[in-house]
C-alpha cells in the first residue's frame, strides 16, 4: 500500500511519530497485512520498544500464516533478544506451515551458526540449497 511507503519515508527521516501514524493508518485499510505489521514492528524496534515490535511481528504471522516474512521477522526478533529456544520454535512453526521455504531454512542456518550449533546450521543450509539452489537466500549462506 502507498501509505506504507509513506511510513517508510518518515521512518528513514527519523520522523517516528509520523511514520507510526502512517503504518497504523495502513493497517486500517482493506488489503493490509504482513508487510504493514512488519514495517510497524521494525519502527518499534528502532524506537527501542521491543515488546511492541514483537507484538507486530506476531500479528504478521497471525494475519497470514502462509507467509515466510512474518515467521522470519518474529524469529529474528527472538534471536536478537538471545531467546534461542523461542526463535527455534518460530522457525519450526514456519517450516510446519511452509515445509518448502528455503528462506526459513537459510535464516535458521544463520541463527544456529551464530549460536554455535554448526551441525544444525549445516543441515539447515543444505536443506535450503536443496530446496532452491539458485535462490537469493542461499547466496547469502
């Protein structure tokens, strides 16, 4: 939605209140969804409001459980907080909903590598490459 782009503009300019208002207006419109919740969650994260960010990322998953973006955002939030068990759980939920998501396997691999689980990271990376050998995500592994 165009209003989401307006929120992005305000956020990049550090005009937080205007960005938040634009994102919230976008959520009131028909057709709003995952991207709008993630954008608002990102804004809250930048403002140092982690619980609000987490709520928006969770809403993104709830709005469209078949979208990898919501799971990726929520799992990344947990990982950024050092909540590895929760992040792993979100990745697992995403893979249950979308077992063919190379993006979720690739992100899970990066998280496991950061955590020091190199065997798990390798397994997740291999699965990502198996699912989509030429995808953008796998070029980042």
